[in-house]
């Protein structure tokens, strides 16, 4: 499948598909990269290095700052797959690029396609192609 | 998506107004591209949410903007910082964190913004007029300025609000456009009892339900009392922007541009209608309490998210009377409201009762609650949502009257009769 490229890049990582909306502010600890909202179904999972699929945005506009801080600390996801383009998370990546930090790809994909992605390793390519990683697992 | 910059936009991008404006313009233009905006729109004011310390990266960005000569180009207010500058010594930050938090607040002021330090700038003198295009951050403030004042902004993330303030422009898409402000979802409250709809505690719960159902969809809410005041709409929007991504709701017959349902819907049929039942509402209410059901323990009470208004302080004083609180009680507010309640003579009696008044920040963004986490009672849907992760406290939700009664009794005391 192919998403709309919000932030260009290539990456691979294990899929982490959120099963409930997540506000990064108040929901992800920027010092550890773990989901810190005890009510969230994926509570305590680390988002660091994952291909993070977020079907629905929620919550605080400070999530841009949490995204930037995760990038600056090397705790960011490998890629973001958003069910709905959101000027909040992707913007944290835009600012990270201005500040000279490494960035990560962000794509917009229909929620139905996010739901169909199989678990396991996922690769994201520069043109927005999203696919299960071929046979070899690292 | 084709994206048109005007000659003036292009000049900013090329550095005609200096390197800070050029950097800000690159970020604004990139945000416009990612959101599929066709152009930029000039804005009349900004409210910045980037002054709360989340880590050194945000401080470095603000200081980069200053080093490049950045200044806001439109009247701009500041959201909460991490420190109560009027009452130092109340937080438990380590000295390094406190120093960085102070640096970020200083940088935010140095950019030329007003040191309002409030998440309710609309109750501290910053009230854009109906139809004005603005660039606001802070999710509750966005919901309020769009819904209650009828001005127009998208939900801007931290940094983008600053870049819009420095360039005086915002990406023109979403809630700047008539078509996108049309309600697509109808939430009908008219089957609920009038007694419930008259309760202050109803509004955050309605907001929590709205956010969960609507996500970022604009909803029209019908059946609310015509005299619903702005503090109730503030509480509704703040909860909806916590459980969802609500930037605009239309309270039919109450908020601007929504005199009737047909107008709120822009003449079209809604995609969905929900008739609220007491069961749905109770489920939304119960989400706001994470403390063990059946326990009546409380260790602290906090109100004022969004920041407490002067009328809310008057209500708190009335409910408190001459009583004394048996647990710590915190009210978070703006400097502007604190100055006003001092003039009215409300501050001293409330402090005698045991109230701690916090300005410039709040107890969910800075470590100010008692060091040992326990159970926090609140009347705020936003506090109820963010306190467990941010403070470690479990929450109990109740009305302002319940919060006062519980603080006085030293245990949870709630009147739940209207909810059944």
C-alpha cells in the first residue's frame, strides 16, 4: 500500500498499531519513549524504533514538543503512519529538521489500510510505499 | 496539492524580514503543504503554547528564534509555563529543570509576547472578534476561541503557533474555511433531564463524550439551556479537546454562527445523529474517575483547568462559606484573575479556608501536588484525563459543590441524584 508523504524518508521497524487515540503530551514520556497514560491499551509499550500507526489523533497541541524532544533524545519512532494528517505530530518533525536533528518519515494512510497492515516488521519507502519487510528479520 | 505563496509570503521566505521570519516562514509553509492548504491567511493575533518546558529541545528552538532576531508580528499571549513566577518555591523541580523552565519562559517573553501565562487567555483580555482569523495553540483555548467567540484557528501544535505569530500568517485550511466549520455530527441532549443539564458537572462529561465520539469532527449540540454560561462551554471544550481532537463545537442557540440546527449544519444533512441517554453519559462520567470505586479516600482537590475564572472563584467562595478544608485544595488561575479576586476581597478568606492559589502554571504540568501520590478530586474533565499520567494521582470526578463538600469532609462526598 502507499500513503501520502507528509515527511519524506525511509525506515523500517516493528509495527505498533495504537488501538485507541493517544495524546503524546500526557501520553508518552519524552524521557523514556514509553506510553505513559495508564488508561491507554498500549500502556508502557515503547514507541522508540517502531513503525507507529495512529488511526486517530487526540489531545494536546503540546504533542509537537514531545515529538521534537523524542527525536532530540533519540527515542522517536522509526516512522509515523497517521490515519488523519495532523499539523501537530508531523510539525514536531519539521521543527526537528530545522534544528538539525535526524528526522523520520510520516505518511497519511486511510484508517482501513492501517487496520489491514500485518503485524511484524514493516518498511516505509521514500515514495510512501508501506509493506511488510521481506523474509529476513534483523 | 498546489500551494500559492503571495509575493509578500515569498519575500518573508527569502529573508526580507530577517532570518527568524524566514525560518518561521519555512515552517509555516511546510505545515501548509502537509495539511494541503491552498494558501496562507493573515492572522490578527496569536496564543502560544510553547512556553511549557517539556525538555531542552523546546528551549533551544525558542532561543534559536531569538538569536536570529525573531519577534512576534501580531498581538500575542502566552500559555502556562512550568513555574508559578508569583509564588516561587511551590514546585518540586530539581534546580536544573527549574532553570531550563525559567529560560523558556524568559525566551517566550523576549519574543515580544504578553506574559499572561494562562491557558484561558480569553478570560485575561484576549478575545478575538467573530470571524477573525487567528493562530492559537493550547487545545482548550482553540476550542473556546472557535466555538464560543467564533474566531477562526486550527489546532496549532507548539512551534507552529510561534511561527504563525512571527510571520503573521497561518496555513489556510480546516477551521479557517466556512465549509469545514459546518457541523457533520449532531448530539442531542434533549432526552436528558433538565436537572442534569442544569448541573455544572454535566458539561465536562458532555465534553468527554463529545471528544470520544467526534474525534476532530465538528459537532452541533442541541438541547442545552439557552443561558449556558461561558465557563460551562469552556469546561465542555477543554474536556472534548482532551478525549478527542475537537477544535470547534456548535452549541445550537448559544454559540455564534449557530442560531439554529440548520445553520449549524450549513443546510446539509448530518452524517450522524446521536441521542444522548443517561447511560451513555454515566459511562463518559465514569471514565473521569480512575480511583477504586467504593473508596471514599481523597488526598487533594484541584480545580482550574482551564484556569479558574473570577465567577468560578465567586462560586467557590460561596460554596466554602466559613468552612475549613481538611485536605490540600488547589485552584489554578491566571495573574489577571488573581488580581481581580484580590480587588474583590475573595483571596484572603479562601486562603484561610485552606486554598492554595497557583498562577502562571498548573498542578498537572508542574510537580506541586503533595509528594506522595494518592487520590485527586477534581471538577475538571481535563485534569481528570491528564492527572493520572502526569502526576501519578488517581482521580475522582465531581461537581464544584462535590469538591468543596469532599474537601471539608476529608472524604469523597458526592451528590449523584441528578445522574440517575
